[in-house]
C-alpha cells in the first residue's frame, strides 16, 4: 500500500467489498441456499463492475495522447492489471466455494447433476423436457460458414460447440445462446425418494446436442460456456435537437453494442478454440478470465424454491407501528409526531398507505415525488395514477439515468404522463438521487405540508431486502425546504436557492459536512467532547477524507460504517489512529446513510440519500436532512450502537483490505438480528427473531 497517497484505490476497495460478499458464501453458519444466493450476488456485482468501472478505465486508455494524460494512462494500465490479477484470484476462490457447496448440498439430499450423471429414467425425462420446452427457444449460430464473427450479446451465456465426425474427422463450430430470457436457468427433475435433483439448462442442452444438430453428420459433440461482458456506460451528449428522453433512448441502443471488456470461458475449453474466439473479438489476453463449467451465477439469486426450509433464512414477521395502525389516517398520526420507519423490519406498506389515503382524501391538493428506482409492478406509481384520477395535482421527478433501470423508468414515465401527471425529466448534467415525497393538504389553518424523506428508493421489492430508514414529518422547517428542492429540480438554477435546515447537493451539502467536521476539531482542541459517526455505502471523496484525517490528528474519535467502497486508510499511526472503520455484510443489504456529530454534547444527527462520494456531493441532487425528533434520534442511535458493537458480521476495514472479522466476544452481537429484536421489544411485539 502506497502510504504517501493516503487513499486506497477505489477499484481495489470495491473488489475487497465483493470479497466480503464471497465470505458470506463461504460462511458455514449461513444456510446453504442463502450461500448460493451470495455467489449469485458476487457474480452480479462483478458483472456490473466490469460493465461500468473497468469499461470506464478502458475508455481512458483510448484518450488522445498528450503529456497531460500520459501519467493518468500509465496509472490506468496499472489499475486494470491489478483488477484483472485480483479477479483471477477471486475466481479461483469462487470456484472452490461453489464446489464445496455442491458437496454440502449432497448431505442434504440435494444433487446438482449434469448430462453425464443422469440415470436412464432421468435421461428420458430431460430429453422429453428439452423437446417440449427448450428446442424451440434456441437458435444455433454456425461459425465455419460466416465471414464475420457473430455479435455476442452482453452478459449472455453461450455454449461454444465443437461438432466432429469420428470417422471423417470433419469439424464444425457453433454457438448456442442460452434462452434464459424466456426460460428459467434451472430444471428440477422429478424427485426420487427424499432426493432432489437440479440441473442447469446448459446441461439440458448438452444432453440434446445430437437433436439440435441432427441435420449434420456428426457423432461427437463438445460444448463449453463462454460469456462476454461489454461496456455498459451510456453517453449523454449535448445534442440540443434531442430532448432528454430521446437522448437516453438513443444511448440505450448504443449500450447494447458496447466494446468488450471481459471474456469468461470454461477453462476446460481447448486452447485453439478459445484462441479462435478471443482473436475474432479483438481481446487481449488480460481480458480473458478462466472460469469453470458455468457462468452467470447471478441466476442463483432467483434459484427455485426446493421446499427445504432448513436451507434458507427464516422469514421475519414485519414489525408494525401501533400508533400508525390505530390512527384513522396517516395525516392524523403525523400531526402528533414524527415517525421513523426502518426497512425491512417495518413494512413498506406505510408509504403505500400514505399515498393511497392522499389519493382519495378530498382535502389533499397535490403530491410531489422523486422516483429513482421503482418496483416492476409498482404500487407507488399505481397510487400516484389513482391520485391523478381523483383530481390531485401529481408531479413526479423521474430520474431517467438510474443505471440499468433506464428503460424501466421510461416505461413508468410514459404511464404517468398518459394519465395526466406532470413528469419532470432528469437534469442533463445531474442525477436526481433524493428520496422525497411531499403532500399538500388543505386544513383549517391553511395548507399544510406532509413529507416522507428517506435513504432508500420508493421500491417495495428492494424494501424487503435493503436496510433503509425514512421519516414521516410535517415539521414546517423541513417541509418548506423540501418544496424548495422541488422548485430547484424544476428549473435547476442553484444560485437562486438557499437552505437553512436541509443539506442539499450540489448547493450546501459538501460545505456543511466540512463545517460540521471542523466544529468537532475546534471542540476537541478546546477540551470539549468530540466525536463523529458516519454510516454510508461508500466513502471516496478526497476532501472529506482529508478532513477526517485532520479530525483524527486533533484527537476526534471517528467511527465509520461503510458497506462497499472505502478509500480512507483507517487506524494508521500519525494519520488516522483515531478512526475506526467497519463493514457489515449480512442477510440484508445495508443501504442507509446517517451522519452524527457530537456538537459539544448537543448531538446533531442527519440522514439522507447521499454517500460521501464526489458524484453525490457535486453532481447529483441529494438531500440530507436533520433528525429533529428525539425519539427518532433515539432509535437511530440505538441502531448505530448495535452495529458498531457487531462481532458476528462486522469486518475491519484497514489499509490491508483483508476483511478480518472483528474478534469474537461474549455476548455475540449480530447487528441485524439485535436491531430487529430492539424494535420488537420497543413496539411490544411478542416473538423474538433468531
């Protein structure tokens, strides 16, 4: 580690995070099907990493040569080499874990079989299934008869087939794209006694290659999986002849033709065959990643339910909030006090209920909302459409640049516009990443504003697996400024807007965080109590990190909880010995952003949508808001203290990036379990989750 730089390389830090995901797949205390799912998450993460981050670095290498970017290109080449080296090591680890899991599944009478391991009856079942369900979904590409190599789709698994005749020695090559967009990746064979047999669709096809190529005179068939990953970053140009919707749609078409950045192949594949393919694709050897028999392990995320409850985490009972449940309307309850909702422990249905009530309440005038990622069948959007039909003025800021959700968001934008909602499209130079909903209601003393602000997206699906927090409030200091945020989004002229209570990027978020850290430094030097707690997804911004180093040198205790990228060097003598950084990877994805400052004993707490990354601070519309309610602050502080004391799923983040678990201690504290039980006790629920 180059200590002089005082920063961990962002890309290597991200790969270290994915190593933590792989640790969960290796952890024998995690149920088997969940471990399989973590392999899927690891694979999906890595795909996106190559499609975006590696692709971006490769683009940098193709910048026009000049003296100013020579050093940058050299560093980029070194970074890419470090990435490929690390990924190859991780791939070996991944393969070992996968093979270990297969053995452990056998002990549970679950068997993953390939085409060579079938008995006669199973072979007949597989061939029947293939003829009835699969054959009409596959369309082979014959390579020998093509002057140009066929275009390989991004992140699609292909069977690279070699056909030969043992007598004539004639050979032919072909590619078969797996039909996973129309068929599930796994086939469950009929049970035999207490045994469950699972098969990849890859192997179902392998078992029937003679049927696929029956029109040729071949009797020997070989098939190896390959997968190409392409550059998925979309270019948003400044073509004034196009509106932003047309620009995004145009860029999405370009994404499908992105430059190759990685080819994963079955390491059993003959050298001449893989050489033939990578040369046709104009890839370098560094871009070849050897793998095993199967690719696209992200399909394990949707692995079939095989009805063995001991192989999965038990489902938790949702924890309801009695005051909200008893209230005649959500508005009645929110007028009394602020409410904290913690997902996935407490249900997303409270947000839907608030929107549903707003849609039919005759006194509700308008609803304003930001949408970044929404569920496939979105109750949020359906509630907004219902509000329009009931005569409410509905304004939605739909972020079209939410990566890999662009097409989805375009669809929902069109649906909302068709129904009569006002849809504000993305600002070309920025993403709107704020999580805001503002409802205007006519009441006795005039119009009153009700707000929902949070750390997570308005997505009922991800709310079941992401740890996020949100606040329901009608505090006028907050709601008035939220209204101002929507005005900012509408005309985007930052110089026009000032915020006193909200920390809004790109206006005052960066300067406010720096000012709050400076206050802790001054207080410590003045002999007062001083500390900082930060929980976020990523910490990469050099200026914020440098200020935290300054705080550490002044003696301020800094505790950081980071899920993924962490570029700060924690615990280094003379630089950051007063900084402790940990990461928690467990059943649920830690997604919340919370910032706490001692403030000489009068603690200030903030929560919101922004990580401490340059893009969040400077290139997005983000909202971080103060926690003004004592009981909300109490719940959040309890959660933070539980996480800081986690000694089951907490890893130490230091300069060496080895993801060492915090030392085992008694009592054992697993933060996600303990916080659930804390809420259960607080809200007088009976059962305890373990």
